[in-house]
C-alpha cells in the first residue's frame, strides 16, 4: 500500500489520489495507537477540519477510527483554523489534536496535522513514532459515526467560541476597535473568515465565504496570490492596513496603509519591537534558516539570544515548549509569540500588529521606518522554481558538492547548510537554495539592501543553476 510520510508540516497529498478515506483511516488508527501507548497522554483527542473539499468527511473518519480504539473524541462543530485545534488541545489537555488541512497548498490537496497537548505541533520524534505504527493494510471502524456519538465516544465542541473567548481576554479590544474599521481582511476562502468577522465586525472582508476550490488559487498569503487587497487599500484613504491568512489561518500576509505588501521578515521585526518595548516581554528569538539577518541585528541591539533552526515550525516549537521564547518565526508567514500557544497563528499576529498601531498611533510604514532606523533597510525576495525531479536533484547535488563558486558577478565567500544551502556573498548579501518539503518546487531566496538588488541576485542565481 501507499507509504504515508509526514513532511515539514504534516502529511499532505492530492485528494482521491493518495489522500483517501482508506489512507486517512490508516494514519488515524496509528495516531490512536500512539496515544494509547504513550503513558503520560490522556486517552482523548480533539479533531477538526478547515474549508477544504471533503474536510468534514475525513475528520469524521478520523474520529471514528480514534473512538474504535478507545480514544474519546471532541470534534469541531464546523470548519476551524489550525490554531483553534491547537488551543483546544491545550485547554483540554487532550492526548492530541488532529486538523484535516493542507494549509497553503493548492486546492487539490488535503492533509493531516498532529498537534500536542501543549498547543503546538507534535515534535518530530513523536511524529516518527506515529509513522512507524501505520499499518500496511486497510483498517475499518466497527461502528458508524452516529453510533460512536450515541455511545459517548464522540462529542461536538465549539472550538471557534473557545478561541474567541481566549482572544477577547488577551487583547485590548477597545484599542482594536479603534483601528478595525481601517482593516481590509482577505480570508482567502479559508478558516479565518468567521472569527475575524466576530472579533472585528467593522473590517472590510474579501473572499470570506465557503469555497473549497479557493477560486483555483493556492490559499497562501503571498503577494502574487493577493491581487485585490493592495489596490483596494491604495484606492481609499480610510483603509489603514491589510491582513490575509492562509487556508487554515496559521500563516499571515500583511499590507501597509499604502497597499504595499509587508513580508514576514519585517513583521517579525515589528513584533519583537512591540513585545519588548511596549509589552515588556523578554526571551529568546527562535527563527528558521531563511529569515533575514536583520532579525539577528535587532536581537544584538536588544541583548536577546537568538537560535536558528531548520525550516519547519515543528523545530521552532520544540524550543517554545521547553525554553523561555519571546517569538518563534518562519519566513513563510508562520509566527508564534509569548502569551499565546506555541503555534503559528495568522489571525493572532494580525491582532497584535493592529494593537501596536493603536497603542502608538502610527501607521505601518512609520513603524517600519522606526525599525530601519535601528537595523537599516533591506529586502528579502524569493523565486519558486517548478522543476522536474532530475534537474532539482542535480542542483541540490551541486550545492552539496560546493560546485557553485559564484552566481554571475556575485562571488560566494562561504556556505551554510543548516537546511538547504545559504551562499554568503562578498557584498554582505546572501542567496539560498532549498527544495520544498511538501511540493515539487525549488525555492530560491535572497537578501540585499533593496528589492531590486535582491532580485538581481535571484536572477543571477537562477541563470547559473539552470545553465551550469
């Protein structure tokens, strides 16, 4: 049978090809076995699904398989975000949380993420145990869904209401209301659509209804996937910022008052500044390998210890549950902060940034200029190269062997290989090459002092690796 393998963030596959009822049952059965065999875990699980095709069906199959092995399941009353599942797992001290989602992947995908009782991704060593328990045969529940409900093994839980209550207690809602009428929120047809309407009813909502096809667009909150929000903000002076979240609402995209996209590198810096200077928080900064060098520069100025991890929030989460961490952050829009669960949360980060605006009375661009005054201006840009596997493997082999000495006019001075290959260049900039862990894509990143300079490096790198 098909071998189920978890990537950087769960198991994801194309619906009906490999993401099937049979395979979901197999991985759910293994998850239940893992809960039962881990003595310190309660024999309970929270299960939910986002807005993708078949989500409710796959969630119910997961719940039945769990119940069949004696795990009491709380299943969501409708679609939920990944952070809602993580929060519920934490508040209920559940043995695990399962969310049926493929996050930001194209609409043809669905997936299965495992969350731990601390409210974040299960650590890699525990996920490996689940993988090892997946049977190479079909497993079937003994009863149907309603029978498990009648038996008290499956019950419904309003996880969105739990999240809303938690948010209202955590934020200055009056301050948020003062800026919420200036917010444009693009839900990308994802699981954040209802909670933002509840918390910020004055916001302008785009794509805030159920559409499991996501209008044919991958629900990843990056500039190319958000063509409406920027021009809308730019056309109306009453709009002050823009927020976007991905399919399961754990990633953030953000726009300033002029409709300009603000990438995660800048958001991380803004959050560090707000948490330290206005909230009085301290702690370590844990960042993935592809994050801007400016984060390290700000940490140095503030005397904060920083740690660099492999790419994948599960690596960041390991530090957040065992150490004093101020912020854990990825380049891809996944950010978690002290005072919340150790989980990426796009809606939560948007609320924090809006609270920052309200408390200071400053615009997003003004806050960014404040950061530039401390660490200097910069830009990180990225190309996603869709290549056949043979060429992708050749490029990765060349990176590993030290084949690349320069990219056009840019000379390589050193190479770091924490996760992928980061080539330090003679002018202080860098370019990084890394194969995606979940898609047939080679990602190429570059940081320089301007967007134009960063794209020039990317173009030189692309030309070199595709024409060796």
